[in-house]
C-alpha cells in the first residue's frame, strides 16, 4: 500500500526534474555538463526558485564551474568565498544552499552521500 501511495509523488518529482527534453537526471542534475550555457542556467534557476541571475550569481557560477573542472570536485566554501568576495551568508542568500548552486552550475550528480551533505 505504501508503494502505491508514494508512486505519484516519485513520478511528480521525476517529471519536475527530468522534463521532456531528458537533459536532467531524476535528481535535477544536468546529465551532460557540456550542454550547460547561461540560458540553461537561467532556466534551472527558475526551476530552483532562485529567480533572475545577476552579476554576483554569474561570478559564483563561473567560479564553481572552473574550480570543478580543475579539481573534479566542488571547492570548499571558505575558498569559494575568498575567491569571489562573497560571504557564506551571501552565497546562501543568492542560491538558498549548495544543492541549487550545484544544479544551476550544471555540474553532474555528485552522488547520494554528497547530495545529503550539500542539502
């Protein structure tokens, strides 16, 4: 009985993230980060309820993407804040947390354990 009750919820979550274009996985992460561009980032930001992206958003997004490509992982928040000149509070105010930032930056699904840590 529980499985039948949760099936519509799982379907709704899956549909919210994957969409008809198949660009996103079941957790809302871009399947292929090579498809990322600023227009897609704007679309993801709307889906994540972040709103319009301004200069501070873009500075952070480009920094996160550059560091991820160089390191293969997200850099520590202290280094991100130092490099962008934004405080931890400003980063959270802009994106509402690390998980939306990761999604909007078009980075791949970091895995279950990292998602729990980022949320």
